[in-house]
């Protein structure tokens, strides 16, 4: 299952603690992916 589907199912089942944990994992994964892309493509370095 997708993590977003897990989040929606947890909210609809009124399991708010699990929904908060799933949302936190989504946020952390997003930050890690952004940092990886930033390091991979070296967006902070000048071209010349």
C-alpha cells in the first residue's frame, strides 16, 4: 500500500496516533529526498 493510502485509512478509522506517525514519515521522507536531489545535482554551487 501507498503511505498516503495508509494515512487516509488511519484517519477514516479514527486512529489519529497512527495517522500522525504516517504523516511524520511522509514529511521525513520528503526532506531526505529533497536533500538527496540537492546533493546529487549540486544546486548550491555556481556554474562557473
